[in-house]
């Protein structure tokens, strides 16, 4: 059954149909929230709200874009509003666990090098790359993270960020360039 | 490290930053919130607010009623003394007790006049009884102040003594242009003194 059929059934008050839509797109919505917020806890809070908002606005879905694109636009705006809220800033100040959380993820992912020294160097470089990505401007960082998440096409990203596809591609390219320059400045990479 | 390898590393880390899955009960939480949230949000607004308004209105009426009766009882003796009628000062919206002015019984000999006869409520009668028990007004004798005799005051003369005469100061006139030196040089103040 297509998303459009499920939307039609959900509009008629079928909660199971909407539940199926949630099941299909929950990862995409969650990762969009994670890209915007950089925290699993915040993404867990925001993603259900995005579905709730979408459910309330089902009548406004006209089918011009795919349901996934429409849903992602709602989720992205929900996440951006959350990012701007002062409460989140306060939470970050009180419980700065997200950085540690992300670093532990990176530790697990760090590719094993041939020697312990090589592994340590690679791990350090990954940390620096992550720091450089986090220090990017929001526009560049959002484009890079969404593009590299593997969940969204450039069309979808352009709709979410309300920018032309060419602009999104340029932002991804520019984000990489800025990260490289940052790493070179810090002496992690030889200038080519 | 080449740019290509570095870009691959950047992409890999970026992908890792957005990697993750929502919790297993995500769908159940969303479905539960669909059922729960509208009720939680709207019920208090549409039910509690009118009930609260009604409760406040009832409370205001209950509190204001005793004060109305007390005010009427307190003001009647004063009005009676000045000879004013209550109907002249009351606002147009008044309780039923004030309207039957024609069917008033005659004033009691004690003298609370129109208002006392009109008031049938216990608070009015109590005020009248309190006023009847009031003590008579105090008689205070006037304070006598004697005038002070003018002759008794000792006065000194206020004659002004004459000041000493001022000695005149002799001022020598300044020299004119003809008396200046011929060389055109200006004379210094020291020269003038010489």
C-alpha cells in the first residue's frame, strides 16, 4: 500500500494506517532531528512531535510532493524550532552529555589501524574532523550532515532547507573545504 | 593525506554523526500521543475556564451581599441627622426595600425619622439602637486669652549711628598723546612710575 493510500485512510480516522506511516519513516525523521540537534536525547523528544504535528495537518497534505518530503519538512522545522529554544541551551549547560555520547560512538567506529600507534592517530584525526564539523556554520553543517546521512536525496534536502539543489550541493562542497582547512590549520593534515 | 581520502573521512564522520535509530517503542509512543495530547490540551481550556469563571462570580456575589446590608445600616443614622432622604443619594439600581417610601410607618418618637421607619432589616435597627445609646455631646468651655499690654513691653531706641566720613582719593590724570616719547616707543609702566 502506498503512502498516499495510507494517508487517505489515516484521514478517515484509521490509527493503524498512520502507525504504518510512522513505521516507514521513523528513521528518516529521527535522523533529520539528529542532524539538526546533534543529540540522541533531543532527537527522541522531537521526532514524535513531528509525527504528531503531521497527523494534525494531514488535511493540508495535497500530494504535490511525496509524503516523506512533506513529513521531513515538518520534522526539520520542528527540530530547528527546538534548536532555537532557550530550554535546550539551558539543558546543554546543565547536562553536557551529548559530546561525550558522540565521542563514545566515534570511539566504537574508529577503524582499527595496523598498529596501536596508527589506530591512536586515526582516532585522534576522527575526533578533530568531528570537532571541525560541529564548528561549521549551521547552514554548511546541516547540508553536510543531511547529505551524508544516506537517508535523503538532494531534492528532499533542498525542500527541507528551502534552498535550490545547486545551493545545497555548493554548501556540501564548501563544508568539506572548510573542514579540510580547519584540519590543516591545526596541523593534522599536510597542505596539498 | 590526499584531499580525496580526507573528504572520504569527513563524509564518514558526518554519516556517523547522524547514525542512529529511534527507540523500539517509538511507534507506540507516537500512537499514544495521538490519543492523549488533544484531550490533555483542550479539556482544561474548555471546561476548567468556564467553571472557574462561574466559581469566581458566585464567590463575588456571596462576599458582596453582607457588605451591602452593613453599608445601608451604617449610613442611615447620619442621613437622619442631616435631614436628607436616602432616595436622594442612592444610585438608581437599588434593592426592593428602598422603593416603598409611601407605605412608611410614622417616625418613632425617639427620632430616627424617615430612614429608621423605612429600614426593616435588623442591621438598621441595631444601628439605631447604638445611636440612641450614644453619650451626650461634650461641653467644652472656651479658652480665655488675655491681651498683652503694650506699655509693659520694654523697647530700646533704634537710632542709627552715623558712619565715618570717607577721605577722597586723589587721581592723577593720564598723559595725552603729545606727552608721549617722539621715537614711538611705548613707555613701560616702570617709566611711568619714574
